[in-house]
C-alpha cells in the first residue's frame, strides 16, 4: 500500500505518517515535506524516484506525471486499468495527503506583488487532489490536517484501509477545498484587474463562505438558520469576540449589524438602541454613559429587549446603566474589565466585541433574492458640503447645524420611508418603514411630543408635497434636511418660507430597503 504526502501546512504530518508506516504503507513525498519526514526518521520514497523525472522549474514541475496520476486514477475494479498500470510500471496509490500552497495567507499582506502571489498558486497539488477525489472508490484523499486522527481511527477499524462512505466524505471535502482555492485566486486576480481598469463590477461573482456555527433558529423559532463567514479575511461578524451570554440568533446578528453601522458613522461617543433593525433611540454626548442615558430616554418603552451599539469601549459607568435594562445584546469596540465584571452578572445579555469596529465597508454589499444576488457599493456618503445648499430664505442657525448632520446620519440607517427628529444630539422621534412619508412624519411627531419644539428633521428622500412640511412646522420643527429632487420641490420650499423654517438640500438620497 502506498500513500502520497505533499503538504504546505505540516501540522501533525509526522505522527500521521508514522501511523501509516505502522500499518504497512510506503510513503511517497516531495521537496520540503520529504525532508521533514526524513528528519523524523520516517522512510520516504522521493517523488522523482517514482516518476524517473527530476523536480524542476523551481518546483513547478514534480508531480504532474502519468506515474503519479495513473496511480491515483486507475480503477481497481477495471482489469484494463490494472493491466495498463502493470504494463507501464505504475504503482497504485491508496492514500493522498495534500494541502496547498498558502495563496490566501500570502495575499493578506497588502505589500505582496503580483509575481509573489502567482508563485503561491499551486498546480500539482489541486491536480492530485482532484484525481484522488474522482477515484474515491479506491483512493482516500485528505486535505485537512485536523482530519488526521479521525482518518487513522477509521483505518484501524477497517484493517488499514479507509471505509467507502468515509472516502466519499473526504472526496466531497476535497472538491470543496479546490473549488475554494480556485475561487480565492480568481477573486484576487479579478480585484487587481478591476483596480487597474476601473471596472466597478466583475463579470462573475464567486463568494467563498464557510459555515461557522448553527444559530438557535431563524427569524422565527420554526425556521432553521446558520452563520457563514467570508473565508478571505473580510472583517465584520466573522471575527467578533463573544464575551458572554447565550448563542446569537439570526435576529440578534441582523440587529447587531444595524446598531454597529449607526454608531460607526458618529465621531463623538454614540449609542444606538435598535429594535427590528430600526433605531428607537440614538444619541451622542461627551461621554458614552451620557450618550447611553440619552439614547434610552429617547424611547424607554421600545428599549426593553433591544440590541445596543456603542462606538467606544464600554466602561463601568455605562455598564452600570446597561445592567438595569433587559437587553438582548450589546456590540462595542471593547469592554473594560470592570464593565465585563458588572455585565456578566446578567446571565442572558450577549456581549459582543467587534475588533475592527471602524473599518469601512470596502467590498460590495450582497443581498440574496430567489434565483440570484444583488450587488451594490456601500452607502458611505455623509458630507458637510451638503449644508451649503440652503434653499430657503431662512438659514439654519449655527447651533442646530450639528443636529442636522446627526439627524441625516441616523436617517441613513432607518428603513424607508424614514423621518428622524433630533434635538441637542438626541433623537426624539423616528418614523420608519411606512408606505407614505406623511405617515412616517406623523409617527415621528407623535413619538416626540413636546420635544419636537425646536428640533430638526431629516428625511431620507424628498417631500413630494407640502403637507409634511406643514405638519412638521405645526409641531415646532425649526429646520429640515432632505435630498431634494422632486418636480414639486418648490412647493416644499414655499411651505418652509411661509413658516419661517430653514430647509437644506443634500442631493443625496438614503433609501434603505
């Protein structure tokens, strides 16, 4: 019996090969792997002794040979295949242990050159994996070092061979492994070409997602769900630190992302309290604890059972306030030891640290629809220049300009139709997800109550009629910020002028579906 061993990741390979030799296997190996095995006292047959052909071209040519692939692909049940192998001096290979050149880790280095990356594209390794996996009826192929103990246990239970069902499972894993490897290469080269040519969207999209864990359930308890992370190093929920609390549910992750995106847009200490992906209270302040208290005060009823995002590491003062409320989950750049000690006393709260909290979204945003996916670039625009486009006779007072900025930043994260009322760095009314913009206005005004007097309003899209402006003016709103762009813009402008309100056009719409 023969095993062919050629690995870049050499974890556990000596012990694995020792077990194979103990079961009577000869080991064929290449280059660095052969040296490691020899140094451990394991007898090795060099691959060039099998092929009668030297390794050459800096190792680009070594296993691409009929005496290797014939030994992998020959069907043992086909007499013609066996006869051909015998006539041409091809010895059959029963086990293949291969993992590939570290292309993915190489390209994580932002300084790597294209030439350096290309030299870590494995050719012989994928070819051997695919040959062995195709012939899984006779050949076992192992691509994951974490499988070594499991494979040896299976072989001990089957007189030194791998059981048929397990060979098929290993083959499935092998084909997935090479598919992922090729896709990472294709995506890397596509990205480089897009950067060179200025192409925005690739012709083919091939995301690589690896299952991290099952979720408790989907949006509802009768639905199953799992979390898959991009395997090419994309930052986000793939590398969170779950400090405390039950496993995350589908809805927890969706709400945590919403809370994270809201506060990530704020430069001051900020807290967002989220329910069903919409904020019910957002505030900025000089300290995180003050921002939390003001976000909570914006809508204390809705805050019960919420998900909370903070854009500063959570300190003891903030943790003490948080501990008085039933909260599903909290996401932040970190937690002080004292804050963790305080919060872990609540058994149900999930404490999530996002290490790369402020990293901007640079990849495309993906939305799955039945039969395909939608890709778009992230909505990252928040501009100060927008405030220069005052379209009314009355200009906004300097004191409320920060509130206009803040209201528009929050509005970007509210489901359309979106209306956000803000006063002194605190949301006081939010109307979200209504089919009519005037209904969103009515909800926001009702929620704000007397706090609407002197507040500012942000709208994610234009007002098609003057009715929303009239309602906002009646509630005491002092200024409005909105994209503009309606054929009836003048009607809204005239309504603001009639009420002595300031209105700012941004030219930037922020629909969120």
